[in-house]
C-alpha cells in the first residue's frame, strides 16, 4: 500500500478512487480488502488456516469478508447517504 496516512482527509483521499470527495461501499471494500488479497497466497478467495496469522483458525471466505466490511460501512454511514464523508470515516463503526 501507499505511505502512511496522516489524517482523516488523507485517508479519505486515498480511499476515494473516483475523487468525488466521498467513499462508496466498493471503494471502502477495495481499500480495506487489500490485506485479504495479500494474505490469499493461492488466490482462491479463501484464507485457509495456513494463510491466517498464526497459521490456524477457521477459513475466511472473501464474500464473508466483504459482507463484514459492508456491515461496518453501514454502521459508519450515519446519514444513510450510501457514502462516507470525512466525518463519518473518522468515527468508528457502532
């Protein structure tokens, strides 16, 4: 990934792939799904025990990971606009 993020505006700018000043669900999932993609060494869309930190645990499917991100996004989208602005990004999901 890119250099360290230094503040909410920087975080928003990096997540906002289309530069419209807000973050959509697909942008959110793409940014936060980066680690999954890096860990999925065989590219099968499933993090097996050997691909998980510590080399153990239940498998994690990409679709389940993306669903969890969608749920976090919905909790952060306090105004229910379907997008996150800088204020919403700065607040942790409830």
